[in-house]
C-alpha cells in the first residue's frame, strides 16, 4: 500500500511561482503608468491653485508675488502680509526652490528688472518632472493668463499648446 503524501510537489510550486511572476510582469508597468498619471494630475491641479493664489494676491496687494514663498503660510497667530499671504500650503508656498510636490518641481519666475521687466506685473510657473519618464512625462507652464500649457519633450513655455 502507498503512503499518502502531504503538501505540494516541486513542479506544482514552480508553476504557482511562474504564474505569480507573470501577473507581476503585467501589473507593475500598469502601476507605474497610473502613478505617472496621478503625478501629472496633481501638478496640473497645483498649477491651478497657484494661479488662483497669484490672482488673489494681486487683488489684495496690487501686484503679483515675487516668489512662491510670498503666497505661503503665515506663522500661527499672525496676520497675512505681502511676504506671507497664507494663500498656499507649505509644500508649494514654502522657502524651498524649486517647490517639490508629487514628483514635480515647480519653478516660479517674475520679470527681471535688469532685463527691462517690472517685477510684480507678470509671473510664470513651470512644472517639470523630477525624473523624466518616471515621475512624469509631460512638462507644464502657466502664467497670469491662467492657461496651462504642455510640452511632452522639454520644459514648457508660453508658445506651447494649451492643455486639453
């Protein structure tokens, strides 16, 4: 009489491991694409928030901010001022240059007085992936017009196509 075996054979275990590896090979690229898509959506949303904050800042103080930190949070218990207007969260309105959120670097620029520009009359914001093709694929640009523009290969600028 044969003795009954308990457990799984080596072949059965290898088949299960192979199936798990195949599923992982299919799922991981989809997960990475989903993460890139989420980072890009966050960047666009952050740019809309920064546009709204800059317009509010302009309405309150009569000029656009000179830096993202001017729209940043105030010290608890104090009132907003032109150098900390309490319009943006710490991540975007902090002192870090560039501001970093969800895999994107946000760069805020105003006209350079040395080049004939007048500070506070316009602004521009760029959002570029920290690691191209890993944290994001598209580059974004916006300015006081409120239009968000996109470029898929390099830093976006005012001449690029608007985001659809």
